[in-house]
C-alpha cells in the first residue's frame, strides 16, 4: 500500500474518527503495564488506531531488547485489532544519541559541529539511527536545525552553532545518516527558536521573517532538500504570529514556496500553548483547529487538541473534513514511504538489538567523535602533558559521569542512570599518569565545597587540570539540577557557583594550570583565559569524554574549531560574527571583539596557508568558480588545520554581513605534509532574498577570503560577477571542498 491511489482508497474507507486518530499521538506509558505491552490498555487508549507512539525509550525505562518486544507487540495489535490495521510511527529523541536506556551517548550537537567534519556527523547519525531502528523507532526528533546565536538560551547545546551554512551542512548530513539507517529525520524547530529575546526559551526571535530567510531558514531548506520528511513547528512567534498557527510559515513557505510534501508536527504541547499561553485561541479545540488550518499535521507528544475535540469541530462545521483528510494523507504517505505497510520490514530481534547496542565499534566511534569535537582555545606550551608529570585534577566535572552528557541522553532527560559506562576525565588520566584528585566545588555552590583540598592538591603537583563548566538537563515536567539545557536559561555567562574562586585559587599556587571546560553553553571566560596556561573546550563530549579529553591533553591534536563566537561578557550579545559593518564598534570599558572568534581553534602543529587562487574570474551570476589554497604542516608533528572560505559584502545587492562562511575543509596532515584545498563554489551559494522576497544573485564585486577563522584571514581575492541578475533553482549551502595531499 504505497501508491497515492492506495492511500486515497484507504482514506475513502476510513471514518472521521479513524482519520483524526492518524493525526494524534500516544505516549508509550499509556499502553504498558509492568513493563509489558497491555492490549486492554491499548484498546481503551487507541481504539481507532494512532498516528505516532512517543517517548518510547525515555518513558518506558526499558532496556533495548525488552522495548523492541513491546514495540513489536504494539504494532501487531495495531495491524490486527484496529479498524484499518495501520501501524504507528514510533519515535524517540536522538540529538546526542538514542535517548533510551543503553543508548550510546555521542557529543552533543554543538560538539559535532565543532569537528567541522560532515562525514563524521553522517557516520554518527547513521549509528544512532541503527540503535533507533533496532528497537523499532522509524522516526526521530532530530536534527535541531535552529541557529544557535543566543548563548543565554539553554538549548544552544542542541544546535550546530551560529552559522547558517555550517548548520545547513551538518543538517544535511545528519538527515542522510539517519535515512541510511532507515529512520526519518524531523527538522526542528521551525523557525527562530535559537535566537530568543533575552535568551528565554520560547521567546520571540530577535529577527523578522525577512531577515531570517537568508539565515535561520537556510538549514531547514537544506534539510528538506536532503530528504527530511518531517518538520517540527517552533513554540515562539514570528512577526507576532505563533508558529503553530502560522499559515505563512507552515503552508506558504514550507509547502507552496519550497514544495515540501511531508508532515509538519507540533512541538510538545505546542498546539495547547495557542490557548493556554499565547492567548490566540479561545480553548483547546480552537487551538487544534487553528493549528490544522495553519498546516500542522500531527500533534505531539500526546493528543490534547486534536482527537475528540477535532472530531466535534468537524461535526459542528467549525472546520472542513477535507482538512483532516489532507493531513491524514500526508501522514499515511510518510508511513508508506517508511515501509510500515506490508511485510517487508522485519520485527526487531535479539540479534539485531545486540548488533546495534553491543558493538565495540560504537564506543570507538564515540571516542573519535569526542576527541575531534574539542577546541584548544589557547596554549602557552604547557600542553601536551608529559606522562612523567604528577597531575592534580580538580573541579566539579573531573569525576562526574553525568556532567559529560547532553540533555537529551537518557540520563540527562530522566535524571536516572542510563545503563551506559561513562568514563570520566579522572579515570582516564589516572590510567596514564600519577594523579591526585580533589573535587573542590560543584557547578552550583553547596555545603560539600572544599576549595582548600583542591588548592592542596595543586600545590603538590607538577601541573593542575581543572575540569570546570556546567551540567546539562531538561527542566520541563520535573526539576533539573542542570545549569544548561531545555528551560535552563541564564542571564549571565560566567562559570557558576564557586568555580571562579576555585580557578583563581589553584592558579595562585603557581602550578601550571590547564582548564578543561565541559559545557554545552558557550561561556564568557576572560578571567579563566587570563590565569590559565591552556584552555581546552570539550563541550558535552558524551560517554567517551574522559578518554577523549585525556587523548587531547597528552598530545593527540583534537582539531576542533568553534562553531560559535565566544563573548568576553554577556553585555556584548549578540556577538555572532555575521554582523553588518555599521554594527561593529568598541564599548567604553570593553573591547567590541569576541574573546575567541567563530572558526577559532589551535593546533599542536603549525600550518602555513598560502597561494590563494580563484579561477575563473570574472564569472556570470549563474556560473561557478574554484578557489584553491595550499596548506602545509610546517612542524615536526601531525596536526589538523581547518581551512575556511569566506565571502565579503557585495558591491551591489543590499546590505550583507561583512563576512559569510561559504566553504570549509578539514585537513589532517602529517609532519611536513602539504595539501591543496579546493572549493568548487556555485554562485548560487551567494544568493540572497531581495526586498520582494525573491532569492537572487546580482552582478557586482565581492571579496573571497581564506583563513583560519572569521578573525584570522590569510588571503583575499576580489571576484567579479557579471551579466543580469539570476534566480537559482537550487541553493547549495557551501562550496564542495576537496583536500588532496602532495
């Protein structure tokens, strides 16, 4: 049953109640008893069938093999005991890994972005998808395609950072990786969720829809072009209209302008907010009607505003039955595309579950991803550490497994053990060197803080490693001890609790100090950088964070680069690099520049980047050119350089940022090795929406610059675009990059 004709025939046989059921969801707990599928509860909860079953790993708390059996029993029930035998799409979160028990925990998304390695992002996504598929999940709420331009916002850790093209590239590859594993991606949160006013979750974005067309919307368009079949609406408003009720966004832009033919799903209770919080609907029935009319097809995570309320609305003539049928058709089409109809998709078995969750290759991949996600912010030569040195390791995150994990891991979301072995930095370091340990303090001030013990450990060591930062969580439906994550926003960006005092006191001992920052939130750390001999930003590295941090400290070049700009102080926000020329300037008592710019990261090796050439030049507005540059490791050790290609403002075509990333290439080079990085740049990448809303490339001149970061440019070339303005059919996010060694 995969053709449009088959689905139309099915819809013709379905009652209104059955069609509405396909627009709804049920949480897995509603059909369980004592950890097993309960048919009697299912008959009561989903008598007409159901569109989706949600939170299957987190809410059930079951190990993968038991959960796979439950989902298999549930699907058998739906096929045999509901009126039309329609299976459900089963989903779980997966921003940093399958969010159920024993799900592998990879670096949080902001760390994956820091690798600047799209191939690695795709491999990680495919591995996560294999675990999702093994338990029976065919759809997931990932990736987060929001731009992370507001570090006060707790969820910035779930994003790929501040740049639209880096985010678009990572989004494309995550969609592809999940698809390769047979799992549907859901792009979220459409749109503007990552730039909330004041950094407050769900607040309005600090940009209009017109401004966001060339920034925040770009990753969503890239994800859709990559095949993502589902998009989640955002909680916030855009231009005064809640996204869940915005026909402009969900129908005019997504469907009519972009040609998206997949499903739009609500964020958790996002439809209910139209009545309960936004106040644009009189009650929940009116909220459901408004969302359906706007273009929302499926309500998550449970049915509150669709369901019976929507049936009544149709019966009373408030909304046309055809609107229900249209949404149901989209959802059934997605189910058919996922292979849920027919017998060609085997049920999970203990063998398939074991292959996905028991492989040593998964742990090895987690370590590699964690190692490559770290960013060496500065280093005066204290790193790499010597195995002969005595090391004092201190700080709240030195020996806390939970602090290494992202908010949508099982442990992060549920505040409960996740059934995954997590190796801490303390454990990893003590396998390599003579260490002493003292926690010193927590990420929040508490009665167990003992700074004196940390100072004593530092005084007796050759070098001190302070592992500081924050703790991720979700402060929704339950209180969280976290300092970042969903609904855990902050008004300032320094280290929390007594950590600043801890850093100052161990630095005052005179023992060389390395600070490792474990945090999903970009922090303002000028005081730390001032007293530390080196600072390593590890983000939220996941289950293999400890060994990966040890690898980097003892000399494996991590090679990570910042996907965000790090501020000196919260008062500089917004500090993202894509500023207009008139937005630059200094403050009276503070520099205007970031502490570390977008794209920054140091290496244990030294590199030369030279011989920039751009050919052909000039080119027509619908043409393409190739920029190439030679990169050489001029040191006696292997290392990593990330060559970044930026476009400067056009001579014509309206106001644009001073610099925009249009290409990048990660080069891992041996000592003395040379390579040529080439960027095949379609001019369509430079297209921008004009005042009428049309995306065009206009003739004129622009600067192409190559460098190590947005603030460190090594070569420039002025490129001329000729001919009439062009309107591209496709909009590649970045130039296609290749690195060839000599």
